[in-house]
């Protein structure tokens, strides 16, 4: 199986020894507590689940700036996005050497992790803006990722963490949330060596379905990992439980048996376009995938990125820095001429009138207006799941 990023073995930071975990929970009651923001909590979950291997915890400011500028930590580890614990509540930390990190996303704010503090460093507005510009390609406050990042706090709390639970993800998505190690174990059980990963924060429409099948055939994969984001999204995006139900319906009806694993990961969407595509590739490698699909406007939002910027950035990755291979997908659309979904570049002498362009945005717009989805957009059984969700919204309003 493919090696994890940056190490020979996966090193998740979740404490799975029950006696050690109980001892840490008891220790946490004696420690100063820091209430995390949702972004820092999601980082802890990803560190605990092994997706951010081989990081030992939250980055210090020097490493964060190095990652923002050069896509590598100061010791040379390729990494595309700073992994930070930013806060303004430094009084809660005081001079403590260890602190209990509280989960803001679960009632009662239980202890999510214990952090050993290396540094607590002031982060200026100019440094935040500089990192935002490098991560998101903009400092526009209308960009949802920038808007979130600039309000996380002005102090970076760095140091290793011991993660004690996976926030709300295991409880809310017991059939879907999986750690990187659990995914690797299931690949081994299924006998899958070559696996292509598909990232989604949307329900899968027909273009997604066919893209997964095309990629699997093109790389000779044993299977497909449909890996959905389960964390926070921007307003208007379809919630994870609805997405989950829609994707499972599609896979059950339209994919061969034992060809797809449906799983999810506990992270908030960054909307960082190209940089987020790189991060997606890193943690799919950690999950054991050998190939990763990068399509049009991957992890993008609005008009901040070109349609294939997320593919082009992989050309900037130093040789050998990533072990996973990228499947670069062209525009995928329903061909009126051929009566099926195709990559547009595979159809010679075409005009735009020959195609029905499919996108998650168009699906959401049509459903939001109460319109039925044409079969060129969505399988009817999937459309029924989505229509049920939008009708429930209408009933509440």
C-alpha cells in the first residue's frame, strides 16, 4: 500500500489506549481550558484521525508563514496550508505548559484534546493578511474562507496534541466518518491496492458519477473512495446528512458492487481552491489512495479561481514531495449528440450548444426554485432525495 505523506507509517494523534485516554481526561480537569474555534477544532480532528500525518500538532508562526510562502515547513516537509490554533483568549492559557482544548461544536464543550504548549505568539493583522493572500489568493472579505480566517484570533498557540475524541463526527455520522487508518484497513480487507479518491462537498450529480467511473477505468483502480466533507460549509450548501443519503442512493443503484467506499472526514471547508486541492491530495495519500481526481474549480468559490487553477498548482509541487498521482479531469458535461456524460475534450468538433453543462451550483439553484432536475443533471432517485430536503425547508419557512 502507498506510504503516508512524510513518513513510513501513519501516526495518528488520537489516543486509542483506553487507560491512557482516561488518565488524560482526568488530567484535563486540572488544566486551564481553551475554547477552540471551529477551525482549530477541525484541525485537531484531522490530526487525531491521521489525515494530517506526519504533523505532531499545531504549527508555530514561523512554520505557518513558511507554509504560506513556500508550501513547506522550515524543515522541508511539503505542506500547502498552515495548520494553526489561533485564538484571542490568551488569558485562559496564562503560563501553563499544558492546556485542555474544549470543543465548541458539541454541547457542554467537552475536552477534545490536550496540547503541550511550545509557543504562544502574537500574530499581527499584516501577517494574517499575508497568509490569507497566499492561502486563498485574495484578501477579499467577501471570500468565505478569508472572512473566517481573519477572525480566528491574533495569537498562534503551537505544540503537539493528544486527541481524545472526534468531536460530533462519530456520533452524527457513524456509518460515514472514518479515520485515515480505518480507511487503509478497509482497503486491505477488500484487497484494493490501487484506489482513486473523489472529493465532494456536494451531492453527486451525473457528471460526478461518470467522472469517477472514467478515472477508475483510466488508472486501472481496484476501487473508488468517495470521501465527503462532513464539517461546516458556507450558507446555501447542502448539509452533510442529505449529501450522504443522496450519494449512497447513487452508489447503490448505479455502481457495480464492491467498487465504491463511501466515507467522510471531519473538517470545515476552506474554499481555498488550488491550495485546498493540494491539502486534499495530502490527506488522501494518508488514507491510502494512490490517485486523486482534481476537476474543474476544485474547492473553489465564486470567481476567485480559474477553472483549472487547482490542477495547475500541482505542477509547482517539487518532485517526490507527494506520493499520490493526480487524475486531471476536463469539463464534464452531458453530450446531446452522444446521449451520455463525457469529458468535453474527448468529443471532436463540438460546439457549446452540443452540451448540457452540469454543476453543483446549478443543481442547488434549480432545487432552491422548486424545479425538478432533468435526467441530464441527476439520477431521478438522487433528485428525489434532494427534493425532499428542499421541500422540508419550504415547510419550515
